[in-house]
C-alpha cells in the first residue's frame, strides 16, 4: 500500500508546471509526435485541428505534431504527410489556434526522411533519396543507391530546416522539434554503419554529429536564443531495434554535448520502454536520465507509457507506476505519450484521477481514422 502511494506521489509531479526558457507548460505531459498520413496534398485541415485540440482540451500540456516535411524535394517519402512550408502553413496556423484555445502549447516536428526516399516518389519524381553515403539505402532495403550528399546538398537541406523553424516562430508556435531519430537523415549521419564519409561530416562521432550541429546552429541563428528547440534522438533504428549510437555514457556525451552547445533547449529521448536502464552495466539510470546528466538540459522521455507492450501491435492499458522510480530520480522532466493518446484522447484526465489503467488502450485499427 505504502509503495503504491509513493508511486502515486511521484506521478503527481507530472501535473506540476515547468518552464523551459521563456515557455511555461501547465504540466509535464506531452503528446508524442505520430505520423497519421491523413493530409492529402500535404495540407493540414480541420480534422487535424480537431484531433490535436481534443487531446489538448483533455489535459495534454504540450502537443508535438506528427513529423512534417521541410522544404527540400529530397525530404518526402511517404504520402499524406503534411508539409511545413508554403500553403500548408495556413493550415498549421489554424491547427495551432485550436490547440492554444484548448490550453496546450505546440511544437511542429521537422523531418527529412533521408534514404527512405527513392526517385519514383512524389512530389518531384526523379529526386533520389539523400543520405550521408551512397550505400545508405542498403539499410532501408531500397534497391536504388542513395545520393551521397554533396556539400551544396548539405547546405541546402540545412537552410530548409532553418526556414521551417523560422516559419514556426513567425506563425506563433511555441518551439520546434527536430526529428533526429529512428534511422532518418540526421540519424543516418550519426550512425557509423550508414555514414561512411571521409570528409568533415563523417569519421568519428564528432564528425558524424557535425551535420546535426549545423542544423541546430542554423535554426538558432534564425529564431534567437530563447525559442525552445527540442532535439529527438534514439539509439534504435527502425531498420534495427538493437542498433546503438553509443555503447557507453562517454560515447553518448560525444554526440549530445556538441548538440547542446549548438543550442538545443531540450532533448527528447526516444526509447521503446522508457524505464529500462540506458546502459545495462551502469545501473538503473534510464537513457533519459543519462541524457539529462550529460547535457544538463531538460529531457522528454517516451516509450511505453500507459500500455503493456511496445510497438504497433495491440496493447492493453497499464498502470504508470512503472515509471515512478525514474521520475523520483529526476531522470526526465516531461513524459511524452504516444499510442495511449491515440487510443484514448482522455488518457491524461484518467491519469490525473489515478485511473489510467482503465483507459481504452491501443489497437492499430485506430490508425485508420483520425479521431
Ligand atoms: C502511428 C505512429 C506514428 C509515429 N510517427 C512518429 C513520427 O512522426 N515522429 C517520431 O519521431 N516518432 C513517431 N512515432 C514514435 C512515437 O513518437 C513514440 O516514440 C512511440 O510510439 C513510443 O511511444 P508510446 O509507447 O507512448 O507509443 C510514431 C509512433 C506511432 C505509433
């Protein structure tokens, strides 16, 4: 009984406000970025505004949008993903207003899909997938060789990230998140398996981190010092769940420290079960905890909150007590929740009442409808 009430008291910290730079969030629960592929012509619409504002009204403090394409013809792979440039910005402004009215803050997540693209894809057929090296495609099972980015390609893509961040600030978003995880372009630069370059964007961890550092620096120079910039990274790749960027905390520092120095305001540490140890041989501290310790920045943790299994299969709702130790240790500042919020828009209200185990749970059939 006593243990259960200690866990509840740890979880109640999630309902305290938090300040990140000039931004104050009403609580520490974020909606994780989740692609829904419901934007024909890459334009966000009223259904998108309704979907996000429904979660905001039910207590989510920070909405991180589904990944959105930056303005470079090599960025897109999948159809139905919204752009974050051109006419799509009018749609995003309407989404943002609805979310703000419902009481939450919102960041767009900025995305370049790297070697997931091939030259038959829209919107500009003929543009191949971009990657750090020609063979990056081998890891996404595409027969077509990736274009190893030239220095001009790198500069153009960096400036597309900066344009998107500047637009986000101009139309009133509360910050931006850079998608640096899961085996897409930025992560392909980080990973030694996909980055075989011998120039300054390859080689050791510092070299492989340079592309991301330059993306962050370019964004910072456009949005100023105080605008929140979250950087999402992962050890795992969707091509390989067991892949790691860093085997030790020291190796992780070699990647994260330059990113923090370049101006990341907060890291979003993407794991599949956020309560597991970040490094087995180093005790119970989670990857989020290591990220916070090594960088001193606020950290968002994600992975498995409120559900009994990871991944895209069906999952039943589960108690959040499993994250209490990590919360108590101060491993993370914000909890991002993905599938549990697709399944049950009112999940946060149920958590607040101590009834999250009664939430609807997750079923991949939910993905067929934007609800
Ligand atoms: C349908 C779906 C779409 C996703 N799309 C994205 C995405 O666009 N960007 C991203 O960084 N992660 C994406 N993810 C990963 C989630 O943000 C999150 O890290 C993952 O679902 C684990 O959290 P959860 O267990 O709370 O769902 C997606 C996950 C799901 C289930």
